[in-house]
């Protein structure tokens, strides 16, 4: 498994799988080097994308590994790679969030993230905000 920054030629495949963001915004994030791609033997198997919360704290907006590749540590490797890159960029804290009815909160806690708050989006379950000091 390898991890690399997304490139412009990845935008179409990302658009086909990441339905939570516009193609224009994906292009912006690729240009800002804010999307990491996981590959197995050259095949796209997942991605992590982030932005900046309060314009100064890396916030992981999406971590996705295709179902057939889950349970093999790929999500953990993507997060750890991202955290190392954020440290190299001079950040000392990262954040993410997940719905309280999803398993992801437990995954993040195993990686050292702590719950720091949350909110109720209209019509959705409680959204848990997590943070980690690097």
C-alpha cells in the first residue's frame, strides 16, 4: 500500500466516490495538497481530505477506504501519514468529527483523539468533534 498526494488527474475518480463535495472544491483541495490517495498495486483504494478549521487547524473532513480493503490498517496508515505531514507543516493539533451513531469515533479514539464537543445538525444525529495534539 502506498500513499501519495492527489493530482489533477485524480479529480474525476474522486468525484465519482466523494459525493459530499463539489468538483470545483475538490480541484481547489488538490491544488492546495489537501487530499491524500491510498493505492494498492496502483489501484485507488481510499483517500483522506482535509481543510483548515478556523483557518489555522487541520480538520480531516473525509477518510474513506473502500469496503473490501477495510480492516487491514489502511485507514490508520492514512491518518498517521496525514498527522506526520501536518507536523512537518508546523501544526501541533489536528481535528475531525463523526456522527455519534458511527463506529468511526471509536477508531479515532484508538488513535489518540479526544472528544472536545459536538452539536446536533438539523435532522441528523449528534456530531462528535475530536482533537489530537501531535
